[in-house]
C-alpha cells in the first residue's frame, strides 16, 4: 500500500462520513430549506472530477471505491433536494 494512497483514502473517507447523515436528514426533514443546491452540486462535480482523474490516469486503486461511494451519496442528496423542494411547493399551495 502506497502511503499517498492511504492519505488520499483517509481524506475521501473523512469527507464521505458525513453524507449518510446528510441524506438521512434530508429524507426525514421533507424540506429543502437550509440546503444549497449550488453547494451540493459543486461537491458532486468535485467527486466526478476525482473519479475522472482516476480513470484518465489509470490509477484505479481501492481509493476509487470511496470516490464512487461519495459520488452516489451526494447524488442521493441532490435527488432528495428536488423531492423536498416539490414537497415544499405542495405545502405552500395547499
């Protein structure tokens, strides 16, 4: 195991540890209030770039899995943002 890959994995893991909590909170709260689509989208783009960088450089190691997991979690949070925004709109119209 390469020490650089180990620290990269720790960095991605530390960033990724919060996403399951964010997704769960988004699901339970049923509101988009307090969420920034712009911010979440920038994070999503960052993970897409990380995945693309790994693929382009053919440096696909175990760290790649953490990038993909984080990308999927952020994608879930984005989907929940749109669901919650729709629910917010329905509450206002009711």
